[in-house]
């Protein structure tokens, strides 16, 4: 490569001898007529005037405060971005080692190249420390390259963009013949970086390693630390093991015991098999989720492995091998309750972090949409129009009611069972109640939701079916009438007894949000206030006309789920604000009206007025008489009878 001073001398004529003053702010643009040569000249001048020092603001933020780098000594404006003294300079060189451009990086991460300067097939090289391994890394960004170099000690080429992967792998092959090429690609939400890395890898026969987080390897270093990230890199470098059925002979396989054969089948599936807790159903990990395998289909797949080797088999041998395999593979665990699975990764609802899929999450289903990054000015109204139309209609176009519905959805999303509340959605058929239940299921995750009846909550035997779920839906329960003892215990955070079949009974907490969806409110005989303190009624009064209903509404809302989740977490960054909204709904006029319509005794009490003197109604006795209708004790009975007589529904 040229010495900086030599480069400056060679292009001095191109710049007309202009000097750079520290106090001067310049707008740097390459002369369009001179093109790349003028950009190279400007790059050389800036590099010559730079200073080398450690403690750069950008690199300190990235975890490399001691790295010595080139920094600006004067302020400069490029592409509308003002770069100040102390900002980072990263030089770019072509395949011949000639300086062709620079990248400026400000303390806050803003980046610019010189206008007209070469970027394609240009790179910055971070020399390795004399490693005996003949390996060259190609990274997308400078901080990523420093991370790879720091963790491996090997040579890294900075491509500056995934668009440059293809051309730079060709340069690397010519410059370093016989070296192994590794592309340290970024893991982008939209997959663009991965796709370009795969294209380059196929064209130049090189390997790809992706970070265990969305972002780059520097993000992984920041999130997981040096030791874990180095381990992740080494894991990613390991070649995929070939199937043992590609290398074994028929004689070797036939001579094995059943357990050894089962182990080879497990290796063939790359440890992506698991069995349910009861030991009956096999599942395979595919694209982020564990899918149950049909027993007959799996038996045929195993038989095909025998046939590949030409080994003899029978249905009995296959069945014996499969049963033995179930004893070897791990047991499935309960899905991680705080995770929502998307096609391109999983969202942690506790932290808001989005991360790649992992077998250990034990998710069984995914939301069949991609999680997308937030956009500037994102709102529900503009970026989730289908959800917004449903929400606004369900709320009767009332902003306060919209907020309460959103608070209820946040309660499900964040699994705030500890608020000691349960949700009951009422309204006529076709008012949007079932859509709320579907949205709640999406937010909780299909794996984490189950349907039950109120009797399920009350019965120790049936409660066993509720263990491990974070959302319990109670559809169409309005005909039930009882004191809700089990419901009160579960929502109150008390331990409840569980008596599963063929197992010992035990006590446990059921940390789940309960959502009842009914045309009419449930009727409770509890008068202690235990149910009322926990019950949040959401009434959807408007019945949508059949011609206005959208049969695709659920699917449309599912595609907007990423926006909905982000907006809920942003709207209720203080979770207690959601709880306050739900508590305010408990005693709202709407909720009281619904309770009075459902419970004649409750409705009757609404007409009573406390008097300061003892000149009101007499208390009375349980004995019915002509005067019963004017006695406090028996008047509710008369009131109920009159309601029935005039055919006013009491529920």
C-alpha cells in the first residue's frame, strides 16, 4: 500500500494544493468530472491530516476503548451530516492496495463515504496476529470486524455493506489463495443480509456464520459477553455432521443393538427429536417450532433409512427401534410462557427483545407472520388498520373505551395474572367478542392458550388440563351459576388442589389470565365481594351487520401483530397504568349496568338508599306473607318474580 504522505504527494495536483485548517468547516464532495480519483485525493488528504489515538467515542460505545484508530482533526460536512473533530476515519483500499475512499463514523453512529468514491471491491483490512489457521473473515461493518478480530485473532476484511459480499469474496479468493473464507454476516430482520451472504457463499464456496441475536456480532458481544460470543462463533464454525447413514455399511448397522441403531437415527435427525412428557408422541424441531410427527409417517422414514443401507427390517423391528428412540431423545418441556413466536424469530414480552429461534424455547406453534422493525411515526391507526377498525368499532368510537380494551390485551400479553383480575367480555353475537379472544390468543401464543369451562376451574380433577398455560379462555359460560370458588382462588393467586388421573394429587398455583367470552354476563351467587373485586366486564354493545363483517379479519390482524405488540408495550411502558384502567372499568356505569341486568338481587340493591334515621323499610323474616313485598329481607324475591312475570330476562 502507499504511504499516506506518498499518496498525498501523488494527488496533490488534483486538489490544487488546498490546505485543511482545523477551524474550517468544509463540504466535501468529489468533483464529478474527476470521479473516483478526486474522492481518493480527498481521502488521502483527510487521512494525512488525521490523528491516531485511542478512546474514540464510537469505538468505546462498541466495546473497544483501547483500539488505536484515525480520527478527524477538523469538522467536515458530507451528505448533509456534520462530522466533528474526534470522529472515526476508516480508510478503504482496492485490490491493488491503493487508498480509494474513507468512511467517516460519528460518535452517534452516523456513517458516510466520500461522494463518488469507490466502495465496490474496496475494503479495509484488519491484520491477524500470526494465527497458523489459514482463514480470512469478511464482515459487513467495522465494529463487527473488530469484534471478530478480537475474538479470533484472525485477519478480517471489512465489506462495509452486504451488497459488497459477492465482489469482495472474489477479491479475497485472488488475494489469499488456499485460505478458508468465512462471511460473518449480520442477522437482519428482513433477511436481506443473510440472502446476500448466501449468494456470495454459493458463488465462491465459502462459509457463513450468523450471530445468535438479530443484529451483528458486536451486538452479540454486547448482549452476551466475550466468553459466550466466542463460544457461539466456534459453534457456528463447526461443520454440520453428515448423516451416519451416509458412511455406515449394511454389515455395521445390522450388527448393532437396537439402542445403537436408535442412537444413529437420533444423529441422523441432528438431535431435533423430542418426546412428549407421557412418552408417546414424537416431535421434530422445524423452522422454530416443535411439530408432532405422525407415528406411521415416522416409521416409514426409519424404514427408508434401513433401505438406504440395504439392511433387512420388519414392522416389529421398526416399532422396537422407534420405542427405544423415545427413551433416548429428550422430553419436551412446557413452551416458554413469555415468548411469542414469529416466522423469523421470537419476541420476549418481558424485555421487548427479539431474538432468533432456539430449540430450548420449546414453542409448538408460530404466528405465521414476520416480526418487522418499528418505523418512524408508527401508530395503530396507520400501521395496523384492520386492528384499529375492529378496536374503534368495539369501543363504540370512544377513546376511553379503546384504552381499556388495550389495557386488557396488555394484561394478556404481559401475563399479568398477579393483578388478581379476570376479564369477561359480553355483548350480542357478531359484536367482535370472538375477535378479541383470537387477538388475546395470538398475544399469549397458541401454545400458551387453552379453552375450558367454569366447571374446569372448580374441579380438582379437571384443573390438571390447565397446568402450563398462560391464557385460559372460557367461551359461552353465561348459563353457569355458582359462587366461583375456584375462579376466585386462581385469580387471587392462591394455591389450588390438582388431582390428575393415575397420579398423586398436589397443590399448585395456576399463573394464568382468565378470559370469559359470553353473550350475557355470568351469574355468581357469591355475595362476599370476592368475585366483584376481580371481575372486569367489557361490553361490546354494537352488533355488526352481516354484510359489514370481514371473514378475513383475523388473518389481517395476525399480519399486524408485530405492530400491535410494539404499540401495547409502548403505550403501557408503566404496566400499572393498564391495571388502573382495568380497575376503573370495574365500577364504571357500563359495568354496573351489565351487572344489574344480569343479577336481579344486585339490581334491587341499586334502588336502596341508606337513611340517617330508622324510619325506612323493616328487615322482615324469611316467611313470605302479604307484607313481604315491603320487607327488606323478602322484597328481592318479590322483585325477581315480578321481573319474570313481565318477561324481562334476569340474566
